[in-house]
């Protein structure tokens, strides 16, 4: 009797307030939720406000509410994420007393390219705050068309260490704590980036390395302030030390050589998310040998004619002359195999490019498939695992009820071909459909993809 009474009360309440009005109802769509679960055909996804309110088989969905989007022969995936970018638009001097020069138009064109390519979240892991923190503020205020921006602002390193030019230099924890407090108070980093790499690999000379006890103290201090950490590493030894020092994530995969079985087991056991960052190294040889990729539609949209011409000529010639290019050509397959092994063992890879454009993210996915991963695995790496990297998997990164409605509707099946993630019908961020004609793309004006009202 009590259950019947409660049900009757609920029914009366529903009649009194009327049915909930959704912002959007996507009908008869195949849902690829990003968690690695099997695709679910003929589903209805209801978006209310900025969140996903309901996911149900279309046969059980009832009459749609709000604006209806026909999802027949289409595929719904979470918004893509790039957890390792360095937003373009700034120039700096190695002397920290000289303010950086910032080109906000260039930065915002790069951010627009991410949205155009279906990336609804980016993580800037090392920049001048006048660029990344400024653009984060504008994005959160709704002033620019941009993916969600999470940012470290300045990174932190030992004096003379990796990334020194855009870093806060810390040599002694107690003496320099005021610099850490200032960073936390003024830049409010979403995640802290440290560098732990003495270089001396590839064609790089040796540089100072942060002492391991100092690394541990800084990690602990930021964790005590509720801030996650990511650490630039390049070899297995430093990665292990960073893990045991308490880092939440790694900013790269191992590049200096093949990973050992012990390291694979460690990554699988600890579930430390790491950014894949294949594209940054592979890009040297790709541009040097196959510049025709610059004529692909997403590159034409994302770069100005002048930028593409400079890449095709001046930059390409510089890459062809560098020993670094050949070294990266040799090491990229090793990096791919390192990622494949860790993922196969149960480790957590998250898509990161170490670049600053939407097309780079799609190239990263192509390279991950080339590494031997399935498109389903790559979609998880590019969506759900990015949210895990940020510590925000409860709120974003998958097509699930209650999560942010950051969604990409595709015209073709990405499980058959990862390049189908480029065949975009619409991009939605926070329950709002992106109007591509309003994006300030470097390649010029675009037409709006979704023509519904």
C-alpha cells in the first residue's frame, strides 16, 4: 500500500508540473559511450540544459520533447579531449623580467580549430598565464568559441631544467614556497605541470634535473591544495621515480627506449594515466616527407594559407636538415609499441598531442590505431580516459545520464574507421550546438554544419 501511495503521489506531481521539456532529443542514434562498452543502436538521448538527462532505446522513449535531431545512420560519441597542448599565441624571452608577447587572435583561432574538429576539452600543460589563463577566463565566461580549457599556467621546474623559459623556477622548497603560493593564488591551476628530465637524449645536451625529494615535496604541497599533478618525463627510470613520488599523471609516454615488463606491470597496477603524445615527434618526419597532408580539409580550415605555405617551405626545410627528425622517425614506432603494451596490460592512456590544433588530435588517433589499438580503444583514450586524467570522470568524458552534454554526432561509424571521427554532423558543448559559421578559424569562414533550428 505504501508503494502504491508513493507512485500515486508521483503521478499527481507529474500531472501538476507537466512533462519536463528537454533542450534536445537525439532520436534513433547509435551511441558509442566512450567507456569501451559495445555500441548501442537505435537509442534516444535527451539533453536538458547542459547535461544528458536520459538515454533509452528509441522504442521506449515516447514522444520527443525540445528540438528533435534525427540520428538515423549516425553515431554519437563523447566530445574528444586533448590532455596535452601548449596553446600557440605567445612569444617569450628566456629572461623572466621581460613580459611575453601574446597574440590572442592566434590563440583563439587554434582553440576554434579544436571545436571544429570535435574536441570539447583541452588541457594546456605549460604556458605563460597571459595566454592560457587569460583564454581560460574568457572561455568560462562564454566570451569565445572554445573547448573547455583546463590549464597549468606556468609549469614548475628546477633552475635550468626542462621548460625553464615558461616555468617558475624552484630550487628549495622552504625558501621558494612563496612562489608556489603565488602560483596557486594568482593562476589557480587546474593541474600542476612539473618537469623531471635531465635530457641528454636524441640530440639534446644534458641539463639540470630537479632533486627527487624536492619533486615529492611540491607534488604533496599541490595535492594538499586539491590540485592534481602531471610530470614531463621521457624515460622509464624517471617515470618510475615520479610515480613513487606521488604524481597523479604522466605528461608523456616513454620515448627513450622500449619499456620493460616491470614498468608495464607498474602502469597497469597503479592505473597512472599518461598522455600519448605521439604526434609531436612523428610530425617532423611527416612534414619533411609528406607535406601533402596540409591539403586535407581540417588543415585547410585550421591554418591560414600563409601558415600552410610556411610549413610547406621554411619549416619543412628546417625539419629535413635536422638530425632530430631522423631520431624521432626511429623512435615513434617504439613509442607506439610502448603504448600498446601498457594499454594491453590494463594501463590508462589518454590522448595528448603536445601541439596546438584540432587536426593534430585526429592524427594522434590515427597513430594509435597504427600502434595496434582498435578504434574502440582509441575512442575511449580520446574521451573517457581524458576525464580520468583530469580526475573528472564522474562529470564528463562519456555519454551517460547526468554527465555534461559534450557530444559529437558523426555521419559514419568510427568503430569501422577512426578517420570517421572527422565526418562530423554537429558538435555540442554543454548542451549547446556549435555554430561553425561563428568560429574565427585561421583558414577563413565556415558554413554551419547543423541546419536545424
